[in-house]
C-alpha cells in the first residue's frame, strides 16, 4: 500500500480481486478484499462499478449481526460491516468459531465468504474455510497511559492445555509472521494456506470484546496483584491486570510432580546445610523485594569445581520451574542480561558459571542487574525509548568471583560492586564440599545427585503457593516481613557497623525473613529458625572472606599502596644513601630510607597522585593513610612534607611509614 495515497474503506464484502495489491490475472494467490479493508484510490480503478458505489470514506458504526450462526459456533463479522451497504440478500462475509466438531467440520476458526454472480450480486455463502484451531479474543488491554494496546488471546494446545497470551497490537505492524510464529510455538494450529493464514491477524484485529484490562510490561507486583507471564495472582480493585510482551519465552515457569513431593524430597533435606537453605530461601525472597520496595542484588557462590554449587542453583530454580529450563548461564552480552532481568522482575534470576561472563563487562553487569535500570536508547528518529526497569534478586555460582573477573580485564573492583554481588565461599570447610551435613548412609556426591534428581521431578509449586499466600493480605505480609528483617539485620550488623556491611546484612535478613515466612505458611517443611540460622552462617562467611567489618574502600586503598611499594620498592625508589657507583634508577618514583622499623618511602607528588592512587581519589588515599598512621604529616598537619632529598632538591613529598605493614 502506498504511503502517500488517499485511503478509503470498503464497507461491503468482496471476494478476491486479482488486480488488487499488485496481483495480476495469472497470480496464483491474491490478497482477499473484505469489509473494512483499506485500499488506495489507485486501486479503485480495478473495482467494478457496483463495487465502487459501495466504497465510502467514512465508516458507519457496526450494526448488530443478522445472520444465524451454526449451532455450536459463533459468528464474527468483518470490521466496518453496515446493514445499509449489504447486498439485498443480507448475506455477508464473516468469521466463525466452532468450539466442537460438527460433522466433517473440525473445531476451529473459519472464514466464510460470499458467492457473487457476474453482475456482482450475492447469490449465497461460500464453503467455510478453516483458518486455525479454536482461538478466542477475550479482552482488550492497554497500559496506564492508554498506550501499548493489545488483546488477550486464549486457546488450547494439542494436549488440551489452556494458553493465555496478551498479544501486543504492535505485532500486527508487519506481515504477521512474528505473531503467527509465537502462536504456533505456543501450540495453536494454523493452516498452511498462505491466503487463509494471513486472516489470523484479521480475526484478532476485528474482535471487540467488552472486557477491558490493564496491561503491564514487567512481571512482579503491581498494586496488590502479582503479574506472571501466563497468569496474574490476586484481584485488582479496578480492572484485571495482565502481563503483556512480544514474547513469553523469557521466563520458563512450569510445574511437575507435587508440592508435597517437593517439600519431602527437596526442601526438607536441605536442613542443616546453610548454602542450600539460603539458595531456596532466595527463591521466596525475590518476590518480597517489590513488596518491601527493597533494593535488588545477588549472592554468588564461589568455589572449586564439583563442590555442589550447581546443586544449590537447581534447588533454588525448582521453586519456580524445571531446574534445567529455568536456570540460565552468565554467557550472554550485557544487553542479553538486561532483557533477562526485565523478564524476571520480582523473580529469582539463576545464573551459572560466572567464568563465562566477558571479563570486561563484569563490573558493569553488577551495577546493571542490581540497580534495576537498563541503558537509554533511542528510536531511529532520535527520540528516546522507554527505559527497561526491573527489581531482581539473582543467585550465581562459579569457580571465580566477580572481583577476579574485573581484575582480569585490567579493571578495579569497587566496593559498590562487592555490595551488589555478595561473594561467599561455597565450601564451609567441613570436608563435604558445599554441604555441612549429609545422611549417614550416603556420600556427599550421591546426596547432591539425589537432590538434583528430586528437584527435576518435583518443581514449580512453591512459588505460586507463596504468592497466593501473600496476596491474601499483602499489608499483613509486608508488616511481618519488615519486622523480621529489621530484627535480624540489627542482630547481624549493630548500629555502629559500617554502611556497606549494613547493606549486605539487610539482604541476608530479607532472605531469612522470606524463608521463615514461607515456613510459617507450611511451604518448606523446615523447623522455625532454619532460614535465619543459614543467613547468619553465610553472612559470617562473607565477613570472614572480606577481611574487615568496615567499609571496603579503606582496606582496598591500603592494599593498593602496599602492592605498589612492594612491586616497585627496589626498581623505582633510589636508596637514600646511594653511592656514586649505585646503578641509576630508571623512571624514579621517589627515595627509600632503610630504618630499624622498616623502609620509609618518599614518594613524588605526581607519581603518588597518578600512579599510586590510580583508580581512587588521591585525597581519599591521603585520608586513609593518615587515619591508618601510615602517612607522616607536615608541621601543619598537611598530607605532604617538605624534605631535602639526596639529590639536593627541597620539595614536598608523601612520606609513607613502615606502619603501613602493621596488622596485616
């Protein structure tokens, strides 16, 4: 269709016209022209005189249907149908929905055209043509700004399982291949006839159900309801809330076995194993992020191969669906991870093998997932696109940690990254790999295999049960979670604890509170206090691995200064009492004076600020060294001192004392 052509509507129904849409008399397949279809004024010359008289520029309102459908079927007129413009016979083209078989007619959606004589008059109805298996349009959807319109489609697959998908109207912008591809993947059967299969989109577009629903493009909490790709849990006070996206392949929720089987064979055996209990509790904690408006973030299990890390991930994934399908890999671009995060808002994102993540992206990904906001992008015309947002908690595993990946790419680990991705040792050092307790008659390896096998048999029941319990009284659930979280966070990190440690304690407290609440709902089979105990053990393991209860930056700064001096002390610092025959120092950074307590380093100011402090604000490095007693101050407490150096220069330098190495 030409963009600059004047558009008019055909308000009556016609069969196929070979000349229209570029089809010639010898073309095998042509586009059917029916009621409500738009044509250009250039195409009007191919219509007969009778047809041209029926064309008008304004569409009249739809009249009530006046044809009697077959028993067991429903009739849908084509858009723009008007009683006054119909043939005197009263017959008109329409869609029919046949829910059950009738004689030789299989269930499905049919197109019924009219038969015309040479004069263009309707003489009867054509044989019904099957388009697809039964497909219903049950609601019109739009977002809070009355944009992002769509339609709720309902149909059954070959196994008789009911499917519900909120289809965005934007999928009709092209030739409809993408729309039909999604429907086919979901189990709808569509005719292979090119002319008829294009009518699937016509049918969907032409339906006008009375029900209106509010669509959302992000899973998770929206008011007091929780939107999932295929269902919404809870009742909205105003109108139904439905998740709408161009695809629903990104979140593989599913169910197998029974919830009782999951409790008995998956959850209950986790007791006494802090990492396993923490992983399963994270499955319950992810939906609580939105309920409490908490910040996102993740936990990373770091350890050697074959310690049981994949078992912990499988058990966490079994809260949501089949473990092998629900769990994902770190092997993705940052754009790909952004899309995955947007599809898992208020859900647990399970990621395995962090070593497959591109090292140069590692630091960015930590902020990306935890901060809950994607990149700013623009349309072709330069106007900004809507920014993807999410709230996500993620569980990760790998043989290396985030900090090692960042340093592999030559980057510097920031304290914010370590707070957003909590790195804890997978091995609690009791000789059983990831486990602290296994049944007496089984090895740790066999125990891990049994747990993974059980998780593959029983899965996907705990999440909906937990959500149904939450939506019964969201206010009470929110209050209970807040109290438990606050109490445990205060226990883990007292008021005088550094801010970064308190943030990590808050996340462990939230995970524990969610696990305890799920236990109170009867969903885990654990003893009361099991999730809390696991969070305490894992938090202490993180603290021990971190090496300080204070903020991470001071420790990182001191470590960097020590590392620079240890690496360059001999090569770039000239001895204070160097003799004339002492080899010349190349690329000198300063001087080194040996004392009974250890070496004192006199560092040139420019070298200190741009090399020693690389990656940090040099004033922060000055303060940290002074607070540690490792920096000799000037007479007026300046951070530099005026010194006469062995080369006879009188300059201000940074003087690093041997106390830098005390207490390490």
